[in-house]
């Protein structure tokens, strides 16, 4: 009986069964932010080319973004899509308008980029 009462006291002190105390993370689903990928003929990662020059351009863009101090993890992980003749599309969430502009500037500076379509969205709060 003593063990039963001790166990009940622990449950009460810990807030019931504990299920209410566990913070539930929102589902990691950014499907709504991928609106550009749903358009007919849209460039997506699985449709872009694998020519050496394209891969080198994509790598240079990613390296310049990663090397930039002060960018959020969201900004560092944006989707970088490369289409015909140096056209680059950026998609995904960033934390501020300043980050959106900075990622765009870093992309434009890379060799092989002839034009940029910046479809980054400002999430407002870190994820």
C-alpha cells in the first residue's frame, strides 16, 4: 500500500501522466511554401541538370551562403535550383527580409549565375 501511495504522489507531483508536460513540435511540413514547384514546367531539384558546370555553380552558391556569418539555419538551407543558362531560383523560408536580400546578393555574385528569381519567403520567426 505504501508503494502505491508513493507512486500516486509522484504522478501528482509530476503533473499527471506527463503527457501534458511534453511540448509537441509542429509537423515539419512546408508544402505550402513550395508553391513554385507546383507550377507546370517548374524547375525542381530532380529536374535540374547534372552537367559539371551546373554542379559547380550550385556548389559555389551553397558555399557562399554557408560561409556568410549571421545567417539563420533556414537561410543556409534554402533550395537552390539551377535552370537553363545560369538562371537560378531560390525557394524556402528565411527569418527576415534582410536575410532574403542577403542570400539573393550572395547568389548573384557567384560565377555562372546570369539571372536570379528570388522566391524566398519571410517566416518572421525562427523555426
